[in-house]
C-alpha cells in the first residue's frame, strides 16, 4: 500500500551539498518527496527526537552532531515507503551497508551516516507529526 515515512538528510550530507544527489536516489527508486524543509535542529528537538536512545553511550555526541549544521527534514511517499526507504539507505554503519545504498555511497561514519529513516509505520507517523503540520504535506 502507499505509505509515508519520515527522512532526515543529516548535517554531514548538507555540508557536502548532497541534498540533490540523495533526493535523486529516492526518486529513482520510486519514493516521492511530498514535504521538505531545511532547518537547524535545536538541542531540545534533537534530544526529544532521539529520546529512545537517551541511555546509549553515543547519545550526547549524536545530539551535538545533529545540531552542528542544517538538516533537511522530509516526508517520503511510495509503496511500502518505510521498508523501501530502509533498503535504499542501507545499514546504519556504512561499513556494513550494501553496494548502491545511500550510506554506502555517501556516509562518513556510523554517526555521520548521511540519512535517518523511520523504522516502522507507527514511528513514521510520530516523527512526521513532530516536524510537519498536515498542510505542509502535499501528496
Ligand atoms: P539513526 O538512524 O538516525 O538513529 C540513531 C543514530 O545514532 C544513528 O542513525 C547514527 O547516526 C547514530 N549512532 C551513532 N553511534 C551509533 C551506534 N553505535 N549505533 C547506532 N547508532 C549510532
């Protein structure tokens, strides 16, 4: 079924001017950008967004990284968009990412891994609502 997922182009990607190249990969593989904006994430937004990771050893570094420069937050739409986007992104650690995936192509490290994508339809709905008003999403 047609589905929506939430995506972030992370500061390592915007710093290297990769917004268009990464969007081209999504579009070539059948995902449509139905909402998009470039923002500076606040510390509170990053801490809240990554709240499930707050006990992890990498949490503070992750929040610093995600607030270190502009990010592009997006809503992607397509058939099985959540799972499809996870395939397109590749493994969290670029060392384990398959050929042709965004993280294999572009990621610098497990932290600076260029993109975030929702891990389930339930979380996609929560993450989309955290960053976008309904009227900002044009399917
Ligand atoms: P993301 O999919 O945005 O979800 C959590 C993020 O934490 C992950 O991508 C990475 O950018 C970052 N991260 C940093 N270190 C680790 C780690 N050891 N394991 C998982 N995620 C990590």
